[in-house]
C-alpha cells in the first residue's frame, strides 16, 4: 500500500490473538492463471522448498487435487485445484467453510486465509490456503481444546499432515448473514460436497532465531529490537518501547533481507492483556512476509513510526482536517454508515500532502515519526 493510500484511509492494526480460529474465508478470484500471485511463495517454489503432491479425489462430479504443500515453523500453506463438470467451481467456495489442516496427533493449525485463481480451463480453480503455526488439540472426552502456542518449540525434520476439505454451504445464510436454525434454505444454497481428505508428509523448515537486543532513541523515545525469528517465508521482529502516554501506540515498519523487501503481514502485542498506560513497556511481534534462502545475509528492520489507531467515525479525520487547514490544505470528510471517505480538495503548490498529514497527526499527539532502524547479521 502506498503512503498516500495508507494515510488517506482509516489506519487499522491487524491483531493476531492468542487463539486464531476463523470460519470466515475471504476468497479473491482473479483471471490470472499463475499459481502463485504471492512473490514470497513463488521464490520458495523457485528455490525448491515447495513439495509437489498431486493426489486427486473425486466425489460426484467434483474433483479436488492436492497439488502442493509447504511448511516452516511460522507458516504452512497448501495449494489445491478444484474441478467441476458444470464449469462453476467457484460456487463451491463458501465463506462459512474453512478447510482443516491437522497433524497425525489430531492437533489442528489455525486458519489464516485463502486466495484463488481461475485457471485457463473454465471448469478449474486453483486455491491457496494459509495457516498459522499455532495449533489446537481437542481434549479427549470434552468440548475443550489445548492451545499449542509452542507447537514448534522442538521442530522435527518432517511433519505428517492431513488436509480436509468440505465444499458447498455448511451453514445456510442470506446475504452473508447466518439464518436462524430451522430456517428454509436460500435458493442459492449449495449442498455440502465432501469431505475430501488427503494425508501427506512434507519437510519442515526451522527458524533462525537471533536474540540480540539493540536499542535506538529517536525524538526521546527509546525502542528495542529484542529478537528476530526468520524462516524462508516469514520474518517476525519483537519490538519493545515504553508508551509515551495512555494511548495504545502501534509500531509500523518494513524489513529487507538482502535484496528482498518484505511486506507487513500482521502484528500482535506480546503483552496483550496489559492495559495501555504511560510508561508501560509495550512489546509487539511484527510479522513480515519476505523470502529468505537460508544463506547468511543482513536483515534490516525499519520502524517508520508509531501511531494510535484512528477511530472508525469522522471525529479523528475532522481534527486532522482542522490541522491541515492551518497549512492551507483543504480536505472533505464524508461519513456514511459503515464507510468513511477523505477527499483531497486542494493542496498548495510545493506542499507534500502525505508529509502534511503526518505533521498534522504529530501535532495532534497520535503519531511519532522515526525511523528506528536496526541491522541484524543472520548466520
């Protein structure tokens, strides 16, 4: 996302809670026949780290082929192809149906996201599913689960997995809203097809963990990089700093690994249960999608700024509007139910709008510009 679009939108923070189990799938269908629209996974494929599987199973007129899989201690991904005789495979992808990935002990990995590409053949769809490295294991004889945040504390060289997929609608809904139990099924309801179960084994790529505390002070705020965790497809940096006031400040930045530039994949407070207060030490785990070929290189972690989240309503942007007016910048804040639009009306010649917004937010006390830049030599 460009700095312009980032600043003009309502800033949000992607929090990864301790237990991440999601039943809502955000599928994105494109006409791109390339299997990987993710440069990080494409790099992993080019480096020979992705395992081809090629197991197919057919139920009725629907065939699912588990094409490939990948696993490291921070990220697990599988790719499958869906083929139907009616040339409408995308209709089988329900927003209330997330496929399960589990190990041979029954521990289930937490679903992250799915993305899909339409193949050149109209009856075929390629779907890529991502999972967090966190797992949960059912407690025998109960409805409860053990949360396995340290599942990969002692990682094996290989991992035995089961991918289980049921297509169609598991829960009747209308316009994306679940219908009460016993309600008539909508006209577009598609009966479930499956499950399609696949057992397979893939290599598990371990993490490089560097615990090398570095502290940098900018504008009176000291920030410490406590450690980095690096796998071939993801880098996680743990950043700590004392909150300057009682607001919930969030760091945002980028990483580079050699020549590879990463993009922000999500963050979570390490001390999520601690209420924000001035002087409280706030530690955040910031995850970035970036490829690492496991060879020695230099990792740069750049925290561009810390900021507080803008509210969903127009109040915060109206305050920014007033600050911008002092610089002869005019914007329009349009608020409608469930949406907010910020339109730039006029900017004086020679004035950088993005920088002006940053300065306005700093004046309002909800943005502190860095950067804090850390360098780590990976073995």
